[in-house]
C-alpha cells in the first residue's frame, strides 16, 4: 500500500492498522471478477467493516473503503456504484462514483429498480397516479366553466388537496387541456 493514512468520513484512518484485516475478509479473483466480502453485511447485502479510532468504533461500507483505497480519496457525498450489481462485491474495478440520480438511473437501466421508471412515467402510467386522463380533463372543465374549486373537486373525485391543486395549476398533467 502506498498511502499511510486515508481521509475518510472526516477522519484520518491509519491504513496499515486495518487494511490487512479488511482484505483478509475478501475472496479476490481476477480483475473482471467480483471480489466477495465475507464479513458482516447490512440488510441490503453490502459489506460493513468496523474500525476503532481513538477508542471509538466507526462503521464503514466496505465497497466505499475499497474505492477510497484504490483512488486515494473519500467518495464524500457521491454514491459508490457497482457496475456488476453485486452488493457484496468490493472489487475497486467494478466501482464508480455517481450522484443519487446516476445510481437510480443505473439501477433502472439494469432492471433492478422498476419503481424509478414507473415514477418517471407521466399520467396514468405513473404508479402513483390517482386519476385517469378523462377525470383530469373533467376536473379542469368543471373548474374553468363551472367555477369549481379544490374542495368541490376533491368531494367529487377524491385525492389530496395538493394533488387537485397541482392539476388545476398545471403543475401536473400538463398534457391534458
């Protein structure tokens, strides 16, 4: 290892004290293979690792430590994403940094997070949609021609005050007249 300390989570980690212990819990393979973490994992399957610093235990996500060791810097607020979609993998060659949006889009493209795609859809195709296109058109017609307000529309069509207001203001269902 070329570095002596690693600044991570605003803490200077003395690498030599824990790096060997960390890698002893990894089954390493070739560069293109997953290197599986054999230690403790969290509920999502990501490896966790505890380092004691100044008598205080600090828990880390192992693939983030792996990335930081390989690149000699803390990923900070960025996500450490897996190209391999294998949560216990700590192979630094399988990891890349991205924003929350990058991570969600990556998951959606790989078929792991269909909810993101469903929320990204508009109108009736959105999983959270409460109304049909016809109901939205009728709501706008009643508001514009009959002077109905949010309370009357909610009484007739249901839904939340904010949802009905978003329809009337044009914030939601923009493609419906």
